[in-house]
C-alpha cells in the first residue's frame, strides 16, 4: 500500500483540525443529540397513542405527522431564506415547544385522539429546520473542498448513527417508564436540546447567507422570476437530477419499514426484528465512514450516478429475499451506499444552488425521501395485510430497477453547468478572512470560492 505523502498528511491534519475544534465539534454534537431525540418522538408517540386509542388511530396520527414533515419541510426552509434565519428559528422553536407541551398533556390526560392529531401537525409545521440551516452553513466554516466533504461526511454519518441509537433509547425508555411517560420524557429532552441548538444557531449564525443578487444582475426574466418564486429551489437547474435517486431511496425505506416487521411476525421469528430493522442504518454508518476516509478522485456527478447504482443493484434482488438472512444481507449491502449518497447530494446542492435558496434546497433532500416513503408504506402495508409477500418484494424490486435505469441513462449525459457560479459572482465577495486564509499543499478552492465550479463537479 502506498504511504501517504507529506502533502496528503498535511491535508488530513487540516481536515481533522476543523472537525475537532470549535465551533464544528460542538455543532456536530448538538446536531446529533437533536436528531436522536427527534427520532425517539414518533416511536414513543405511536405506542403512547396505541395504548389509549388503538393502533389504527395511532397510525393515522403517525402517518399525518410523516406527510406533514415531507410536504412542509421546504416551506419552512423557504421562510428562513426569505425572512432571515435568526428571527424565524427563534419564533418557530418557541411555537414548537408550546405545541409539544400540549401534545404531552393530551397524552397524559387521554384527550380524544382527534384533538391530538392537529396538535402534532401544528408542532410539526412550526418545527425549525435547524438541520437544513446547519448544512447550508458548513460552506462558511470550511475553507476548501476537502474540509467541506469531511464536515458533510461527519454530519451524515452521525445522523445515520442517530437512527441506530433512537430505537434503542426509545425501547429502554418505554420499558422503564411506560409509553405515555416515555413520550413526555422524550418531548422534554427534545425541547431542551432544541433550545441549546437555537443558542448555537444564533451564536454561529447558522443559515445566514450573503445578500441575494439585485434584480439588474444576470437573473431570469419575468416568467423565470415568477417560476422561481413558486418553485423555489426546485427551479434551480440540476435539482431534479439530485432528487431522483432520493425518491427511489424513499420508496425502498417506506416499503421495508412496513414489510420487515409484518413479515417477521408472519414467520414467527421475533429475534430477527432488531437485526433487520438496523441492517440498513448499520450499513449506512459503515459506508459513510469508508466514503469519508477514501480518496475517490472523481467528479461529484459521476460519484452520484455510481452510488445510485450501488444502492439500487442489491435492492433489485429483493424479489428473491424470502429467506430472512438474504433480506438482511441485501438491506445491509444497499445501506452501505445510503450515507455516501446523502453526502454527495448535499455537496451537489452546495455547488449548484445560490444563497437565496440554499436552506430550502437542503430541506428537499429529506422531503424527497419522506414523500415516497409514506406512499410506499401504505402500498406495502396493504399487500402485507393480505400476505402478498412476493408481490410486495417485487414492487420494491421494480422501484429499485427504475432507479438503476435512470442512473444508467443519466450517467451518459454530462449535467448542465450549475448556475450558482454566475449568480454568485454578482453577489458580494466573501469575507477577507476566508480569502486570505492559505490552504494546505494541493488546496483546491471550494464551490463558493471557485469562479467555475463545474470543473469540480462534472464527470
């Protein structure tokens, strides 16, 4: 194995210095805690409502929660882009804390389920998009492409680790306190962590962007401005190509989240429940670490297409996965590519979007997986209720095959150069501190510094 050269070692130290020193270290820690506690909430909410009102009504509340998150996340991101991050994050955080307290009261005092549903939806609607604000701010804290990739990699790996930790924490809390008190404890922890997150966001100016270009710069015409106003980040060239693999990922997530527990119950193999539910996230953590520590020299678009193929190809074999060991193996293999896909999606958004749509664009990453997640969960749930296991597995295979086909077709086409560079040149220049900061040997300018980032992200 070739030993790293002195410039490579210097670059690695340069990257590690960013991750292990304030403010990045503290922001990553508080983001991990916030995501883990937020992932505990829907689990405890479902069981607490089921205890009082049954699983049908509990699932209705939980499904409404998921769809509201999916459809309204970009709207919340747009509010930050339009009206300023600091003010909107504080207002939204305060309103969310109030509604979560009311939800906890409705569960503790066993209010009718139809009164809990609007409270849960209101708490979801007002939830501040702190994760999107954080991801849109990494580019200000990183000084070059290596640091930007490293911080997005660490962020995505920790997020996937939170999805491994959350079910374990929820199970322990429910076993110790019972479902109702477990939700109340989870809500209290989430509110506390959110307050700390809001303090960090204000201190480090998360979500703060440079002023948007004036109307006399190189902007679209009147029709283009009208389309951009309604579509927001979706009007940015390249966004559709970024979101398509995530739509396929959401279909696989939503289908397996219902198929796995139902199929295990049908097989009377309860001991497989934990390994199968955790297989995808464990693969995501391992894949994210491997991706972050390897020097894969290729353009972001080419990586994105290859990673999409890596995720979809194991999933195309799901129609064979009646044995539980094969199902677990395929989910693990597909999971290896999940975190690298998310990392590349955030890096592509960083390179293609402009400052006036950056927060909203980051929210679309989660929304594009949540929307098909909910739809496919309903479809697979209906098939599972009638024990149509082969049809359910074949449906997931077809989704994966469609994703693989799109990846193969688009890999042969070079994406259009992003418009971010042309618009960013009309924006105020970066802070002098960042411009004067020398990079390590072999330093390449980041997407925000380069005059033509298309060379960095092309195939």
